[in-house]
């Protein structure tokens, strides 16, 4: 019997199933950790235990450090959209709708998503690496010895900062993206700026702006929560810090796109 079991364990099918089982356990463990961390983060916020100094430090990272790359990426997205559609729209006699199309695409989808990608690349990855390094070098254990809750100290300020600051980053990026579309439309087709701006106001609604801000807040929370939680779960050495950082970025991208689909499905 033992010989049969050993032969089964050596088969490719068994190894694949074992690998899938391990991945599923890791996936469930990550989801569970995120759930626990968001619970403690909200508990810390509503109980008034959030340290304002830590909050403003991480708010600066989300709102200041990530702003240039977010503006660049969303601005280029607006320019690319205008480059693709402006000339054809003007040829078809629909030049007055260029601003509307660019602004709706930017505000509803590309602004929050591309801005979120920029924040993940710059802030989320460094966040995961920092906490993972603290975990593997036993700095987290030292925090516990001092009587400080590591979730309140390491995770909560980041999550709350992401939720409250990301909407403002996204709104500024949206404005730059729309302005980029105006610039390219003017250069490529000599489209009247006044017509473009009037088209923007005709195409956008208050609902579009509110949903864009909602996406920004949820995306910011997801990025901070997933990167912090995965970094906090890191074990081992330097190699594991790299793996945790990679996993954090992948998880953030995936969860953000899933959230984007759900919000768009519900709101639009």
C-alpha cells in the first residue's frame, strides 16, 4: 500500500493538485488576513486610537509622492485617446463630441484605474517591502514587546490614508487627463478649445465625478490593505521579502480591477 501511495505522489497529476491546494490555502490565508486587518483598522479609526502623525506621514506618500507619476500616466492616457479619436471625429463632423468622449473615458475608467496602477507601482510596492523587511528582521516582534499593536501602528494609518487621500489624487489626475486631451485635439485638428470644454461639461455629470471619487477611495484602501497585509505575512529572509512585494503588487492589481468591475456594474 505504501508503495502505491509513493508512486501516486511521484505522478505529475498529484504534484499539480498539491500545488493548486497549496495556492488555494495561501489565497484563503491572504483573504482572511485582509479581513482581519480591515476590521482592526476600522476599529482603530472609530475608537479614536489612530495616530494623526502616522496618518499624515502616509497621506503625504499617497497624495504627494505618487502625484507626479499619476498625473503623467493619466495625462498621457488622455492624450492618447484624443490622438486616436479627435481626427476621425472631426472628419465625420462630430468634433463637438471629442471632449465628451475623452472626459467620460478618463473620469469613469482610465483616471481611477491608471492612477491606481501608478500608486501601486510607486507606493504599494515600497509599502509591502518595508513591512516585509520589518517582519523578517523581527522589528514587528520588537513593536509587540513595547506593548504596541502592530496592526494599529503599521497597517491602519496606511489603509485610512489610502481611503481618504486617493480620491483627491484621482480627481487631480482626471483634470490633467482631460487637459491632455484638449492639448492634443488642438494640435492635431485645431479643434476650438471652447467647443472642447463645452463638450466636457455636456458629457460629464455629478454622478460621474462622485463615482470616480468613490473608486479612488476604494482603490486606495485596497492597495494599502493588500500591500500591508501581504508584507505583514512575510516569513524567511531577503528572498521572501521580494516574493511578498511581487505578490502584493499582483494582488493589488487583481483586487482593484475586480472592484472596478463591480462598481461600474452597479453604478452605470
